């Protein structure tokens, strides 16, 4: 059930309208997450800026989607699991790889992301050592942590707002 409605372009503030129009030009649509974040234009802008910066990081699109899937599963975010299942397919993940990533499997980044999300960042020395042993250097560990934080933001916004899923629905 929707608890905070996504804004239409007409309902959004001028600052949010500009961001949403730019998003529509780039994506061909405005995801309901963005229209919900538009209630707080600075939150929307901050989300998009961090997301854009992390797109240029060292992790591949498939790795970023694996992280989003692992975190979305931990936080039981149906909206994010639906969106990132579709985006994961677009990034080359098979249905099996998507299911595995949701459980924190299949890659070192998904495993680390799941541990960070489950522990709220209080991972053990053993978890950090396992990530390093799996080939993640400190830069990738920080990048995974930043992506976890970004995905926690969207998971929490969607869970609080009850955002209407505008992607093929995936069950939690």
C-alpha cells in the first residue's frame, strides 16, 4: 500500500521537475522511486549524484547489480528487487545468478555486501579477510560499502513510502 505517493511532474517543485525531466530524457521514463524522492529534491539530487559517481567506479554493472540484489533481499525491498532483477538481466546476469546474488552468493562483492547490510556495517575481521582473500582490495571494499549505503537509502525510502512497483514484480 502506498504511504507516500510518487509526485507527478505538475506536483513536483521546480527543482524536482528539472531533475525528473532530465531523468525522463535519459531513461525514457521516470521510475516511481525518483518521483517519490522528489518530495525532497535535495535527497533526489544527492541520490542521483552518488549513483552517477559510482557508475564510474571499478565495479562492473553486473557486480553493482549483484550488490543491489543482495542488499534489497536483506532489507526485503520488493521495489528494488524488482528493479534490479530487470537491470541485472540487462547487465548480463542469468536468472540463476540473480537468485544467487540475492542470497549474497556468486561473487565476492555480493557476499561482502550482504555481510555489510546484515551487520549494519559492523563486519567481522574474518569477513573483511574473506573479502580480501577473494580478491577485493581496499578501494573495492570501500566502493562496495558505498553501494550498500546507496541501496539501503533506496530500500528504506521504498519500504517507508510503499512505492508502487513500476517494473516486472518480483516477490521478496
